[in-house]
């Protein structure tokens, strides 16, 4: 047996119940700079003390304060549980140490040089890590307990900030909640922070794909999750911000084109109708004046006045329809958004209920904006009138706020009008700027005011949006370019 051991390519030694070597081959002793006889002659304690200074790691642990002690503990454990462990020496050699019991109560010790395998694994891991770091998508790997094991640079670019750092070992949901607290994410409307965190946890556990995540700075990311074979989770993130900006612009241009086509068709119809309507309107107005001069009865006189008012209103509606259908040219000039908003409110305020609480906040030092002041007064007037109609339909005192501000980062002047009316349902918000679309009762409005406002704002290279206000009603937000970033031009 001894001669057979000597010829084995792996290191083999036999120890008695006390750990003293009784046999040892050259393959076992040579890596430690010993001969078989020298190794056998050493006591277990001497041998461990001799090897300790040469160690770099024991069972892949490089942080143990006393590697000699760690080596001794690993050997003693292995004599009981026979569990393999690994050691690495300063020479760079890496060995797998295994033990098996003998019939006499001793142990057979087998030491296998796995340096080549470990080096290959290290090179493979380095190659995989390099590939993951080179990806143009964010990647993060979690273990089965949702603790972070690995992330790449793109993931760090997307998610990591000084306000909400993400570190290896962090729990996924804990890290996400820290990011929510830091205000990084835009939480969907009507969803609480805890509900949103629960949604994200379900995203991970259900292997969801292409789940949108929106950031408060305007970024837009699609997230997907994949279960790994080791029961972990691999999440990938694709930054779609640029694509979304392009898609939004294409959608906006399509909407503008569609709106113009509808207005053009509407204009042609109204132009032909206007001539037909003006004739009976003239007759109604003429006879109304005659009746007014001939009637003395107060009741009849009020009825005649009502007829005259209705005729005048129908005439104004026809003129407004015609104005809406026509593309009105304008010249952009520097103007003050505060003056525009104040003028619009002055015109509209007479129609508000007496108990309506009108709150105005004008930003100081606003930069001049570029536009046609008269047309922009019409825009804000229409929005305020829309809020007025919404408030009138409630059973509580009305509140209307009008605020101006400046977004210097994007070179925009902003006006925001909010009310405490019923608001506009989410599924209808995309239609409120369509001509003739009404959310009011019959007889309240024409469905043209907001459509006209949309056309004016878009012709000024601005945007107008509707959402839910903190008051519970609708919130209209108009963004318009500042003068220094938009030269005068014919629209």
C-alpha cells in the first residue's frame, strides 16, 4: 500500500486517531517544502504551526484574524464531520483537503491541487463580470432572500445616488424604500408609498417583464425580472427616456395635425352654416327690438329680453366657432406672464360665484416670455371659466388657485390653475382638448374653449396638460417658452 501511495499523483497521508501521520507520499509533502519523512516526524501541532505562515486563506476566508487558528479549527472540524475545505498558499497554489475514516479509527487525508481549476474559474468570473459591466442595460442580482449580490455600472448610473446609496448585501425592498423616501421615483397617482413598494416586490417574485418605472427627474425605465437556477433573482433595467421623448413628440405632432384637420373640416362646415344662421338671427334680433319698444307689460318685457340675450349668445357662439376654425396669425413678442394671468382673471372673475375663494400667487422676477398676449389671455380665461363651471356643480364652497412660476432649467414660464370641483376622470383627460367634447351638462359651455386653448399653446411651442389637483379637482398646467429662447416669428 505504501508503494502504491508513493505513485499517486495526489497528496495522500494517513493519520492515527490523534492526528499523527503514519504514512505520507511525496505529492503530499513536497508542496509544503517537506519530505515525506520530515512530515511524518512532525507532531500535528508542529505541522500546523509550520504551515500557518504560508497560508493566504482557509476555506476561502481571507479576513480571519489568525489564519493559523482558522486552519487548526478547520482540521479539527473535518476530523469529525469529514467536510472538505480549501486552503490557498502564498505561492498561489490552491488545495482541496478531504478526509475519510479508516477502520482503525484514523483518517486518510487526501490533498488535491486545484490551482488550475481555481485560476480558470477566476478568469471565467472576471470575463463574466466584465461582460456584465459592459452591458448597456442595468443589471442587479439578488439571492433568494432578495439581498443584493452584484450590480453593474449601468444599474448604478440609473439608481444609485448620494441621497439613496445601494450597497451589496442590502435588501431589495429596503433599498427601494430608501429611494422612495429620497424622492427618486414618481409614485403613480392614487397609490401610496407602501402599496407601490408592494407592487415592486411582486414584480420581483412573479418574474414580470417590461414594468415601467418613472423618476421625478423625467427618466423612464422598463424593468424585468428572471428567476435564477440557484433560486435568486436577476433584474434588468432598460432606460427608455430618449425613446419616450421621441415617442411623446411624435404623438404630440400627430395630435396637432389631427386637431388641425378636425378644425379645418369644422371651419368649412361652420362657414357655410354661418351665412344661413345670420339671416334668421338678424330677423330675431330685429323683431325683438320692435317688441321691446311696443311691450309695456313687465313680464312680457323680461321674456323679450331673454329672447334677445339668447339671440346674442347664439351669435357669439357662431363667431367663436369661426374664430376657432381659422388659424389666427400672431407675432411673438416679449410679454409678462403675471400681467397676462391677471388680465385673464379680471375678465373671468365676474362670472365666479360670490363665495368662491380665489387664491392668486404670482412669482416675482419672472423672465419675459415670448407670445401673443391677447391669445394667451384667452387661454387662461378659458381654463378659469372651465374651473368656474366645475365649481358650480358642487355642493361646497368653491376654491380656485392661479399660480405662476418659472422653470429656469427648461427655459419655461408656467401658469397653473387648480380647483376643488369634481375633476376629470383619468380615462377622459386625453379628450378634454378635442373640439366639441363636453364634460358639462347640456347648455354649459360649447366644448370649444379648451380646444382653442390647446391650439394656441401648441402654436406657441408650449404644452398644456390636465391632472388632479391637491384640492381634489382639476389641475391645468401651461408651459410656455421664455423670450430669450424663442425669437419672434409668424405662426
